[in-house]
C-alpha cells in the first residue's frame, strides 16, 4: 500500500513539474515581439482579471490586451487614471499568473513623466508582463472614445524621451514598448500622426498604435498609405467594427486589438441575470443560462491543487 501511495505521489509530482516546464519553454516577451513583427495579421483579446485572461488563453488567442478601460471599470472606477498604477499592476500580476501567453498592458500615459514610466517597465518585467502601450496624451488621461472631451497631446520631444527612458531601462531586450499615437483622437490630421509616429519609433518604440474613433477606417487608411512599413502598426477597431478584417491585412496592419469586449459582454450578462433573479425571486429560470459551479472550479485549476495535495500533503 505504501509503495502504491509513493508511486501515485511521484506521478502527481511529474505532472505538476511537466506543466510548469511547458509554461516556461519560451519567454512571453519574445513571443509578443514575434507577434508584432509577424508578416501575418495577429490578434490580441481583451481581459481585465485573472479569470478573463485564462478564458482568452483557452479560446486560442496568442496574446492578451490588459485594457485600461476594462481594468478600471471592473474596479468601479472611471478610465481617467482613477486607479493607481500599483492597483493596475496588481491586477496584471494575477492575469500573468493565470496564463502562459504574453500580456500587453494598456499603460495609459505611463502614469506620469519619464521617471514613472521607466519604473513601471521594471515592475511589469518583474511580474511577467510582456509589454506596455503608452499613449501620447497628458496625465491624467481621458478615455479616447468619450465624445466632446478635450484630448490634449504631450509634447513630441517629451514623449519621445519618455519612450527612450522606458527602452533604456528595461532589463529584457525583448520587452515591448508600443507608442500609442492619439493625433486623430485629438482632431489632428494624418501629417501630425506621421510626425509623431516617426519620432517615437526613432526613440525606440517597438511598434505604434494608431487610434481613431471614426466609424470607418479612413484615418487608418490615410496613415498606412504614407507610413511605408517603418515599424509595426497596431490598431483598435472598436468604433469601425464593421470593417472587414481582410481590409486590415490589405493595409499592412500588424496587430488588431479587440479592446473591451469581454468586459462589455460580462456587463450585459450580469445585468440580465440580476434583472431575472430580482423579477422571479428564484433561480429556476437562470440556472441553465449560467456556467455551472464545476466550470468555475475548472477555470480555477482546482485539479492542479488536488494533484499537489497528493504530492505534498502527508497521508494518514
């Protein structure tokens, strides 16, 4: 009996160690850099906590967008830097622990000047985050999709030096810093977007994110026609969602971010369930509409804990 128990424990330990080895076979930073530079169009899916991040990975996406809007919203806060950078960092740490695929953090403006931004990069590296995206607006930022709000842009030289500070102080050469160009959001034209994008790439940015809130992709088309593939281009088609993905391929876009859809889906689901339970004062009509508790346990990887208990807890 004792020999059988020891064999079971050894088998459990082998399974645990094998899963850990598989998850660390290549660096997340390297994989994100490869996604950005791939000749094929790649996709990042939004997540805002450990559970949603694991769901994104299980679905088959190769990378995760840790959305500033979604992280702040799930904390009940506005997307105006009301969540401190340490609170955002804590959320992304749980997301990194829950997944094996690279995470790109929406880091707003870097939460301050160059000194705040370069310190953020070091802390993200410590927590296994593969890269960050920093936008060229002033701190505190305003969400880009809010209507009628002023969107003051940072000075080009100042923001370029912020990007340079991040790149100079990263420890992992594959950690990615993406410069988010908000010229179109602020009402400027394509020439301003091009000037800013080129300055940021010259400062060391690994890619540029070109943002637009138009309902069609004319801003992106105008930029791509003159950019000449100087660096990878990332887009966020939240507002021009009806544009066929083939169009992005034709334009030479590197990466598409589906930026807030898990958050929005969860809001709809929770509102519907709450209304139903409030109306019925019963669970009878909703039980077949929600995930079973067993699915929660599975996503929490309870099976790994069971194996670990067999391996590390003494048996009476």
